[in-house]
C-alpha cells in the first residue's frame, strides 16, 4: 500500500508539491471543461445522442492529438519542460474563450469540435510533460509511490471538477448560459496552473542529455528515435501494450454506460437524471482507481510490476466484465456501478506500474517522446473500444456479447503479460 511515511516524504519535497499542484489545478480545469461540453452536447434534452454521435464526439476529442502527439513529444525533449507547463496551461485558457463564444451561439457542430480538440490536445501535451518531469523531483525508489499518487489524484481532481461544473451549472440556472459560466471557471483554473508552474526553477524539470532538433526533419528523426528506444527497452513497450488492452475494454464500458443511462435507465426527456447517473459511474470508476493507487505501490514492490498488473487485469476480465454484463441485461444501475469500480481499479493499477517501468527503463532525453507515444497509443485504443460499441451495439447500450469479448480480451492480455514476470524477493517490511 501507499505508506504514510512515503507520502510524507514525497510531500515534504517543495518542487514535488509544486509539480503536483500544477497537475491538480490543471486537471480540475479539465473536469470543468468536460462537464460544460457534456451538458451542452450529450445531455441536453433538445440534443438526442445516438451511439454514432457519442463515438464521433470522443473521436474528435482524442484522435487528432493522437496523430500530432508523438511529434509534440520530441519538443518535450527539446524545450524546457517548466516552460511548456507554463505556456501550455495559459494557452488552454486562451483557447477556451472561443469555445464560450461558440456555445453562446448554440453551435454544437464541427467548429466546436475543432476548437475543443485543440484545447484538449494541448492538455494531453501537458500531461505527457508532467509524467516526463516527475523523475526530476522524485528519487528513483519513490517513483512507484509518486506514480500512484499523482495521476490518480489528477483523475480524481478531474472528476471533482466535472462534479463541480455540473453543480455550478445547476446553481446558475442551467442551460447553455450555465455551460458558459463553467467554461469561464475552467479558464481561471488553467491560468492558475500555469502560474504555479512558474514557481519551479527554469531548468528543474529537464530535459537532460542530448536534445533533438526542433526542425521538421529533426522532429521526425526524434520520433523515430523514440520508437527505437521502445524497441530497445522491450519491458517498457510491453507495459504500454497492456495499458492499451485495458483502454479498449474501458472504451466499450464508457460508451455502453453512457448509452445505458441515456437510453435504458431513463427516457430522453430525463436528460438531467441521465447526466447525474453518468457522473455517478464516473465517480465509481475514480473510486476504483483510487483504491488501485493505494494498493499498488506495496504489492508492486512485493510481487513486481508485471505480476501485479496481470492480476489487476485478470480481476477486471473476470469480475468487472461479469458485473457490467449483469448490469446491462437486468438492467441494474447498482451492479453497473460495481463494474465501473472494478475497471477503474484495474486501469489505475496497470497505469501506475507501466508509468514506473517506462520511467525506469527509458533515458531522460527520450522520456517526452515515449510518454507522448504512450498517450497516443492509449487514446487510439480508447476510441477503438468506443467506436466498436457505436458500430455494433444497439442504441440502448445493452450489448452483453461485446462486454464479454472485452472481458476475454483482458484475460488473454493478463495471461500474455504474466509470462514476462520476474522472480521478486518478498519485502521484509
């Protein structure tokens, strides 16, 4: 488990606290932004989403960055990462202004999607930069604990931001005007996150070592070097692969859960109730992720990152998928919540271990590139799961066969990954 002394030691480090604060404040802003967009596009009574619209919305948000992300990763290994965190957060705030104007005009079409994908694309750039920066403020032995604490806390901060956004929108009267106010709050969060990053030293976060060229050919060459680094460090590549396997299954659950609460558990007129239930599912997955983050450091040190990742995937494949199937067939919202907890637990457990393996095995001057490739890969896998649900599932979201396939996929991934486990001497304390 994440021991209290280890947490105290981490939080005693001033620069770690500052980097941690940048993540929390920025991802809280992301939650506000996502809440505003979800209420505007997917949970308005006058805008009825079907599976294709859900898939399109996620694809617009995730896939374009998946194309440019690895190239941006080269820049993370070229530019001062502190500078990236400052300017990228401020840029997110600036780019949220036209989103407010588009929402005020009632436009939920291509223009909104184009601007949103740019904002969230910059946001993914920030997250890759935070992961690449972490080894500069945390000693090697504490990386597992730091990787358990920071991304999980960021996910929870985003969930809290989303909940706060929904609550704020309701307090100010709801509707598109409420969404605009929530977007304004997101701008404040982004500006604050960038300002906190200024408290770190200019060169504190690296990159160290040889820096790639920032010319077009240099960026392309740097991307190839990042892929080559993954090939040379196979343990890091495998760690990324199993996170991708989980994200495919989680994409199926995400789209299926949204359709279930919007089309099966509620009528189309009950958009607010559907939104609240989807928020509950999101919180349940976040609670599972928190449990995974608490348990993972101790078990990863005792069993090894590979073994614990395989166990976490196996429980989601067996338990999580069974719960989701039952929740969709009966239908039962309570059972669906339990399934979300199981999938969230597995996802965070595997991600903590995989982040640590990447940071331990990839040289610092390649970390930005590799984490951007990592981010690209898991985004594509997430959208792949969502698109499969959109193409195959009925509009009700009741697709037990698809959920069963997801479970089988996780079991197979766990079995494959377990082959690479190494013998770990049990800890004495």
